[in-house]
């Protein structure tokens, strides 16, 4: 399953946007209003839970300085990645596209597609407000 957000315009340079996303505690600011729990576990992992949903631990999987950050599920039960691709617009603006990639059976994919789409769209919308 692949889900991608429209580009989010961020009023920060590409470097500042990357540094913001690379500091995992900043993801708290991007989370939806129905966040139930958020905890940074270490510099490479954080845990979050939305109301009525199980806890998810995300960890840094890959990064290309100032261009890309890939977070992935720390558990192999639900393998997925959340990727932020950062493009420079000018010295004071950047665009971020968030994409979700996961391997799920058809039934699971059908159940989670809408909530995941809403979740990453909220992250992108909130990213425009930083």
C-alpha cells in the first residue's frame, strides 16, 4: 500500500525543515488532536498512540541530509515506512511530501487506508504551520 500527501509548503529553509523533522520530539507538534500518548524513547525512536488505537513505535531508518528522512515501524508485525521528501523552493521555503508505504493483506489494507491517509494528511497540514 502506498499513500502520498500533497506537497506541504513550509516557511523554513530545506535545512531547517530537515533539522526540525530529524529532532523526533518535534513530531509532537505535528500529531493530530486525538493524540493519546507521545514519548521520545531515544534520539532515534518515539512512541505515539491515538485515542482508540494501539501504540506505535517509529524509528529512524534512513536519512539523506537536508533531503529525506525515513521513519519505520520498530515492530515487524506491521512493516511500514513514513518518508519525508524535502525540496527547496528558495532560501526561506521548502516543500515536503510525506509518503506511507506498507505491506498488508487486502483486508488489513482496506481497514487502515482511510485512517492512515487522514493521519499523514494531518501531519502534512501541521507541518505547514511550524
